[in-house]
C-alpha cells in the first residue's frame, strides 16, 4: 500500500490536503506529520483511518521516525521558516537517506522566476538531490484575508501593504488542497512537472476591499506604503526578520512583474471550477467585521 506523509497537516493548506486525500484515497495510507499528535487527533477525529507521526521542522531528531517507509512526501514551507540551508537541506537529506524518492512540494506561482524567495531555493534543492517531484505553484490565497491580514481588518477595516496597484490572482486554499491530493494520488502521471493552481480573477487589493465593502455593507479600505516602511512595521509588530522579509517581498514584487497568468490546471485535475472571490467573501463576511 502506498504511504503518503503530509507535513504541515494542521495548517491551512495541509488540513485541506489531508481532507481531500482521506476522501479520494482508496488504496493509500495517509499519514499526518504533526508536532502534537493528541491535538491533531481531535482536529481530524472524523478521519478514522488517518495515521499520525510526530514531526517538527525545527527538530531534526524527528525526521527519521516520520520518514520511515514513506513513498511520497507532501512538503510545504511554514511561513516563519525562510532559512533553506538550516531547515530544508537537512530535512531533504534525511528524506533521501530514509528512502523517500517522490516529493510533492507546495511552492508559489512564479517561484521559477525569483531566486530570492525561499520556494525557489527549495525547488532547486529538490531537483539537485535527484527526487522525482511535482511542484504545486498556487497563486495568492484568499484565506490571507481571513488569517494574516485579519487583525488590521478587525482594528480599522483597512489592509496596509506595499502592493500599490499590483494585480494578484486569488485562489481558495480548498482548491489548492484538492488539486494537490489528485497530484499525490496520481504522482507517476504528473511527475517532474510544475502545476500552477489559480483562481479565475486578477484583482488589486483596492479592488478586493471595494468588493468587500459591497458584499459586507460596510466600508473597507486599502493603503499602500513603501516596502521598507512595511518591513519595519511588521518587525515592530513582532514578526521575525525572515518572515517579515518574505511577507514584504510577496506583496511588493508583483508591482515589478506582469499580471499573473490564469491557469486551468485546477479544472483539468478535478473537473470543477475554482471558487470565486465573491463566494469566499460571502462565506466569510461575518469574520471580517470587528
């Protein structure tokens, strides 16, 4: 039986990958790699066949036990970890030593074009170590509105970023998780390729806050600031320097790039249409109010 290990299993994307794997897998063992097994068991209590292994990105001693007899590794990068040499090189070497040959890595749209972001470095490392691989490159998460950006939305109904008028493509994390699950379960069909997973809409943050205002019936605002000010603002709020830098680049670099390409890969893999931004905001509108 094929064994699939999902890292970051209790996070936004990881939980969606687990959800769809448990729905779609008929002859595979799905294993959640988590720091706290008891907490994860409560989170995933509806999945009676889900297996758990202790795993911590920051603890190399946890790698060998988690990676033992795994066929395919679903790997993602926790937002607060940006040092590829310190964290991901030992992880990937341990995976190689443990006999793992196949990796599906959650990257980001445009990773191949930007050597300064961690995702690019991880993709290159996976290739250099000779893994059979699939790179999942999603666009900008709709759920950033209801997680990372939510505190400021609650405080002032404002989103402050160094994004200017740049367009972002907006994708639902559930769509990403479902596409990743299909790729994991049909790895040999899609291996050694990269698949962008996007929604159907390119919108600036100004357009998004306007749509939020229309749907929710209360005014929401977007404020653009320069990237240096944004970086130090995030540091003052308590973000680690690496995390603050990645967040700054994620929201500033699109100003220097072409408008994101829209992919049909989600529909090709699942036979469904992506979730629209309007559908997402309507489903979450109570969460956006103070």
